[in-house]
């Protein structure tokens, strides 16, 4: 009985955090009216989409014991690629596939370099961060890439406040989260990711092709980052090579707040999604409170530290 | 005249939540006495040591050091009061020099700066007290051998002139020769009047080096006395609470056809080190062996002689510079761990924590990692099937745990090792490569693993065991080969070996 209570607490930690943050913004008179409305949550969900999809890929990478610092640049590059293809008259499905593929290609470069050169993911992806950002600016000729219109533009819109339906992006993120969660928990590929992150030596000893696995993880994660780039494009309605600077840190923060460990082997998709939501709710609430952006940044920074500290406290107690 | 008592513990109790780690522990040690503390894993030895070294406080009971009440507030306080501890895992800063390590936390300073001359003299004195005055003080700790690192650690403990020195499993990573040197060191300290609490799973060692013993079981002192009056059987019976009539079972088995052969293999680490061929020329050290189905083949030798290298090379974790590994009905070229598992070869790592197991994953995941794809179709893992498979071995091997979903780090060493071994059974392997399968685990689990290995051989599996513990090899194996400096020098049936013969072959002094 006692043990089950502990497990429930250990598993629902991030969820309790989310409820606390929502409660915090529901109480003050400035925000009480509007904060807890369906429309506001529609906006919050929509604002979460890009970080959430990025966090799907990042969760796989972090659980495998890796890290990817090049996500923001990858999103910028793929959104520029998407904008250029629309300019050239490609249809939305073709653009979708091409953008995902270009994200996967960057993942392939990252993964091959990490596995093949046996270098730490931190260094390789720090390098890719610069390479991808520079390539985005080069491709875009150092300016935004504009196009007339595209069906893509409607995928992230919350323009009609009276419509009850959620934008396409939110549904895509939800379905992908469900699929990725199943992938991580119930497939050989997913269990091998945990094995790799928990102890690479054991994985190798047990006959897992660790190099190929690493490359696969970065490629798949890259596809998610490409998709996030597409939604970035849909949101801005133009390809901007300077967009999403530092977004990888938000994504990593979401995964960590969600209970994943940077040393690998631990993490859940549900946790990461809640982590992404916590950050979006914090942003949204702070804006409605009329707090300046620097104040939001300070708060989010502190939340990351407190979340990980509480997590360690909880883990310590669970182990005792 | 009765000798004065240096340390006396009376009725110590300690609980962690609902777990009673110590129920009633009493112990008395005279000055200049080596006192063996014996007990299975979980008997309360670690808790007792933590209380003695000041990491925990006892709930009840008294401790007296040289007649004074002894209540250390923390490990530093314990050191100042005269109780020093040497842990099983060495605690050295590998990038600092030997001298810096010895003086760590007790540096001689002058106006806030390290006083080099005094520091050096103090470190030198401590080393000379151990009979190792020649150790290079300016060399980085990481560049010393494990045995030398241990000397550095002991020197650090001696710096504050302790009255009681606690050594936790000091020989678990030492070779036989280094163990001998350590014993000489212990005898020296004993002659200087230091009281030593010696904790070890190796009962033969305890009976050689200790004057007296205390046996703990389930947090209680169940026996103590003079070592010379105690037989090993008696100690084992006290520890386990049951008669262990025969630690090494001999299930009858008949070796069959050769299933594994290594032909003139040159291990990568030894490729450059030529040995004399006896005809004036020199050749590379080689290893050749044949293992039959239903045979238990032991590999003896000093640590670093290449036993682990050979096992890893057979399994495809290391590459051979020359020579080949042949398996019955298998492609010799396909030599990666992945292929080896497919060919029915299983490997148990000597390093359970760093290589053998994924500590923060479940028992089920650890046990079935080599064959995840067999628990469902199309890359899907049906967790109930996986857990059923794991539960079978948990029950069969009596692994103490809640269920197969429990995280492996929460288990004791012996139970962890059973899970690591069960991975080979579940796969199932036909050829078992076991590297130090009983290192650091309790007698009960050891006996179980011996029984298991014997049954495997009876069932026609081939088993290769690397071990530094000679009684184990002599008790268990059909054939024993000895390695020395990368060369497999002699292979004979067990009956033709004695411990002395093996040590001679292992040290190259034939």
C-alpha cells in the first residue's frame, strides 16, 4: 500500500507540478476571468506544439544517453527549406515529406558523426548548431523567405476564437506523442534505447548493434525536429533563418522537467509532454499577469532547477 | 593478565524505517589484534562499519574506544578519534599524485599554502610504516596498479595514527601475489599495535590472517572466538545458519565433443611482448585451448595475465591479433557479441556494475536484453510474456525481490549476479563464458552458483570460468588452464593440479 502510494507519487510528479502552475495563475484577480477558459487553453496547446514535437525526439535522444544542441538551428533550416519549396510551387504533402526528410538528414549527420567518430554528442551537435544555422541563412540569402499562400498556413492557426476545434498541429502532436510513447515502452527498438542509455557497455555485451542504434535514434529524432520546423513555418507563414534561437534549451528543459535523466536510461514521453505544457502555461500566465519577459525567463529558469531538485529528492526517498 | 580491550561494542542496534539492520551486535578487539568480521551480504556488516566510521549513529548500545565512550559525529570525527576505514572501492583522486592523495584533507600548511617538505616527510613516513618506502610520491595515483593504489589508501588511513583500522574486502580486486604483500603489511601493522577489523568473503584468508573472528547473521552476533579453534565448516554454518556439507557439488557429467577451440591466438594487449621460446629466439605469447560439451574449464592466473582478454576475445568484445576462435557449426568470421549470442555463446562480465547490468532498469529488462525480439511480432515487446520469462528465473534461482519489474540497483550483489547469470540461461546459451562469477557475493549465493554451473555441465553445456579464487577452480572444474603474461602455459585435468602448482605456473616460476 505504502509502496503503491510512492510509485503513484513518483510517476505523477510532473503532473502535480502542472496542476500547481495552473492553479497559481487561476487565482489572481488579473487573470481569473480569462485564464481557465477553453480558448486560452487552445492557445496554450497551440503554443506548445513546436516544443512538444521537438521534445518527442529529444526524449529519445536523452533516454539513450545523448543530447542534441542543434535543434533550434535544425528547425530554422527546415522551415527555410519548406518556404523555398513552397516558393517553387510544391504541394503541401510534398513539402511536408521533404521537410521531415531534411530534418532526418541532419539527424543522420549527427548520428553518424557521434557513432562513427566516437565523439560526445554535446560536441558534435554544438558544431551542427552552427553549421545548420549558417546553412539556413545561406539558403535564405540572409533574409526571410516569403511566399504568397499555402494550405500549410492553417495548421497552427487559432484565428477563429469561436471555433471549438483544435488546430491540426495540436492533433498531430498528440497522435505522435501516443505513438512515440508506445514505441519507447513496447518495442524492441524502444527497449534498446533504454538499454543504450542505461549502460552502453551492457548493451554492447548483449549483442545490440549500438552504432546503428545511435544513428537510427538521431535520424528519427531529426525527423521530429523537421516536423517541428514545418509547424514553425506554418506559424510564421514565412521562412525565417533567424527563428528558434535557443529553442533546444526549452526542449531539453521540457524533457528534464518531465523527469528524464541527463545521464540516460530514464524518461517518459508523458512526462516530457507535461514538461512542455508547464513551460507554455508559465509563459501564457506570465503574459496575462503583465509580467515583463525578463521576469518570465527568470521564473522558467528557477522552475527547471526546482523541478529537477524535487525529482532527485523523490527518487532518493523512493530508493531508501 | 588479560589484555586490555581497544574497542568494545555492546548491544548495538540500528533500524532504517521498518528494517532492523542491527538487532544486537557485540564485539571486542584487543590492541594489535586482527579481527575478522564475517557474515553473508545483508548480515549487517556494512551498517556496523558505517556506525563505527561515524556515517550513521546507533539507535541503542554502547561503544568504547580504549576505555572511553566513543560516539563519532561524522567520518572525519571518527578519524580524529582514531578509527580509520579502507573501503572496498578505492577512494583516490586519480589525477592527483600519491603524496597529494595520502595527505588529502590533512595537508600540512604554512600560512595557508601546502608545506611541501613537511607533507613529503609525513607521506614518506606513512609509506615506510607499511614497508613501501620506495613508492614514487610524485606519480599520479591513476598510474599505479590497483595493489599500489590500495597501499596509498592505507597510507592515508595511517597518517593520523589510528588505533583501529577497518578494511572492507581489501583483497577482492587483488591477485594472489598482491594479497600476500597485503598480508605482510597487515602483520606489520599488527606488530605496531594497530587493531584491525578485517571484513572478507574469503574465509580461507580470514583464517590465515585473523587472530579472532565475529560472525554476524541477520544483524546479530551469532558467534565469536579464536580463529585457530574454528574450522571453515563451522564458520560457514554460523554464517548461513545451515550446514554447507559440500560447497562444490559434483553432479556427474561426461565431457563430449569439442564445441569451442582457440587456435594459437595472440591477444591484442600482449602482441608486442615476446617471450623466450627456449631456443634462443623469441615468439609472441599464444593461447590454444579446446572445450568440450559438458566440460567445466577453469582459467587461472594473476589479474592482468590475459584471462579476461582471452574470454572477451572469444566473445568478440576484443579482437585477436592472430589466431582464431572456432565454434561448432558457426562461421568463424562472424565474431561480434551479437553473432556470438546467435551462435549460442553467452558471456558474464566480471564487472557487474559497470558492464554486466543496467542498474537503473528492471530485472526483466536486464534478464531478457539479448532476446527482446522474441517476446512479440514485428518488433513489439509483449511485456507480460517478457515478465513471465523473467519471473521463471527469479523463482528458479530464488532471487530475493518484489517482482521482476523491480529495479536491479535495489537488489543485493548476490541477487544481482543471479540475474546477470540468468540472462545466459534464458537466452539460452550452449557455451557459458563466466568471468569471476562469484566475486563479492555471499556464501549462500556462491553455493547456488556452483550448483548451477555443475548442473549446466551435466546438461551438456560447455562452461569456461575465469577465477582468482583457486579453491573455487579446484573444487568445480574438470580441466584447468593457467595463464601467465598473455600466454596459456599449461592445461591439465583438475586432479593433476594443486594450489601451489597453479601459483607456480601463474607466476612463471616453474
